[in-house]
C-alpha cells in the first residue's frame, strides 16, 4: 500500500471553474481520492463540493442562478458592495434551496485549504476549511476579488482573493507543505500567457488601497508571477511530481457569464478531459 501523499490543486477563475466542476465530477464518480485539496477562489468553492462529494452541484448552481441578481453580477455589487451575493449563496442556497451536505463534508478525511491574500502584506496565506459552517469566512475571503468585494476580516487580518498572491499554489504544496505529488486542475489552456492589469484597474486599486502599498505591488506584478508559476508547473510535471489537467483550447467564458450554453459546454469539456485522463490520474494517485 502506497504511503505517498497526493494533493489536489484547483485554480480559480470565476465561471471558468465550470471546467473544474466537470473534471471533479468525473473523479467523484470514479471514487478518486486525495489526501488534501488546495483551492483558490472559485477553486475553493469547487473544493468544498468535492469534499462533501456532491456530484453536479457547482454546475447546477451556476446554470440555475446565472441570471439571478442575488447570485452574481453588477446589480449585486451595487446593492452589497460585492459582485458575489454571499448572503444568498452561503445562506439561502447553502441551507435551503440546494442544501450543502455538512455531514458528508465533516466525515471526509481529506483536508481542505483555501488560498487567501493578506491585504496588509500582499502575501498568500493558506487557511484550513475544517468546518463547512464555521469556516465559510475563509472561503468568502478566497473569492473576494479586489475592487469587486470588500476584504474579509479573519482574526486580526483582512483578506482578499487568493489568486492575487498565489494563483496555483504548487510551490506551497510540493515544496513547503511536503506533499509528494499533485494533480493540478487549471482553468486556462497550456499556452495561456497572462497580461498585466489595465491602467484603469490599477489606478482604481491605487485609490482604493492607498494604505496598502504591498497589496498594490502584488497586483502590479501578478502577471509576471503567474507566468513564472506556470513555468514551475511544467517543471514539476516533467519531474513527475505534477499531473496537469487543463482546457484543451482557450476558454471563452466571461467572468460574469450569462450564456448557459457556454457554461454547460465548458462543464462538458471538463468532464471529457477528466475521462480522457482518468487512467493517468488513477495511476498518478495510486
């Protein structure tokens, strides 16, 4: 019996995580297990449903509520200051409309961590999500995009979206946390190269976060760090420590996508890629 420890790493990307949802549903159906999952932003939400083993739930929610003003969008932002309707998602949906399986989450021995960005220092933290109710602020912080949501206070720190500081935490998982191997689910194709934030966005960030120079610097350098990190991922893959699952072609789904056909197609694409790589994933995680 293998004693190696295998991790699952989930990149964020708002509705691009429909690809991730498709991959994970295949892994759930095929009973593929991991010791730990690290989720970033929308990847953290997918990780929660993977730990609770609720097949189809992320895809179902995104398709059912994509046009609901309480779920996500500019009207939600105008009303609450957040582009995501957290009160609706984490209360009404989570508890009543499409209940989250808290008991299954707690019974699953797989650890779950959400990546967040410390507003003061501009650095990544990796916070445990041990309880599906008590630790919801951690997931909320991981998905709180700069300028699109207020920072989330946890303990003595304020946090924003984890993708700002660490979009795909392979170095944290394989070099610092000491896991042997990781299946890495990306939401961009292999050839993707991130461009800098546009000048208008950076100007708005400098005005909003003027008291936090480290955060501003992290925003300014995100594209460079992200592109370097992608190179690291390919190196881990070459060394046999990472197995990458990613879209086979550029993803044409907007951050606030309302086209249900596009969302469903991306989910199906994720399922197809998960099935195509299933034997590789089984061997890699054995």
